[in-house]
């Protein structure tokens, strides 16, 4: 293996590690994104249940309790809005991480291709060199045999 091939193989390893790291970061982010989605879903379910409980037929509430309930629903709605914004931000970030992973993987694949081509070229040079040596040895033997 030539020095050039050895250097390319080191670059391939480095590129593959970077692609693996990018994939791991993407996976971790997607896990956090799913968790945030679950939190938003649970919050929306809680808001729905609380709203249903508040509006049961025959339920009488004082003005203060109604005000507090309305304020509480407002805070839940605010939290839902913030959670939705967070999910949208995370979706954008996930797309950025996905693009980074794709680019890293493409770099690694391209370097693997170059390494493979260099290895083939090295092998061909080695075969050509061995063939040339064999031809020279044969020529020397043939030349000696014809002089004897």
C-alpha cells in the first residue's frame, strides 16, 4: 500500500467518524423532539380535560373561581403556544442536523471511493511491476539459453 493510500485511508476513517457523530447528534435531537412533542400533546390533553371539567352542566362557579379558571386556561394556552414554537424551532434544527449528516456521509463515501480507486491503481502497478520483472527474468534466461 502506498503512502498516498495510507493517508487517504486515514482521511476515510476521520470522515466516517464525523459522519457517525453527525448521525448520533441527529438521533439524539430527534429523541428530544419526540419528547417535546409528547409534552405538548399531554399539555393539550390536560387543557381539554380541564376545559371539559369546567364546563360540566349544572356546575356553578363563583365569579372568582371562574376568573381563576379563565386565567389558568390562558396560562395553559400560552404554554401550548411556547411549546409549539419550540417544536417548530426543533424541526428546523433537525433539518439542519440532517443536512450536516448527509454532507458528512457523502464526504465519507466520496473518500471511500477515492481510496478504492487508489487501491486498485496500487494493485495494478504492483502487478505491472511483477510482470515486468518476470519478463526481464524470462528474457535473461532466454538470452542465456540461446548463447549456450
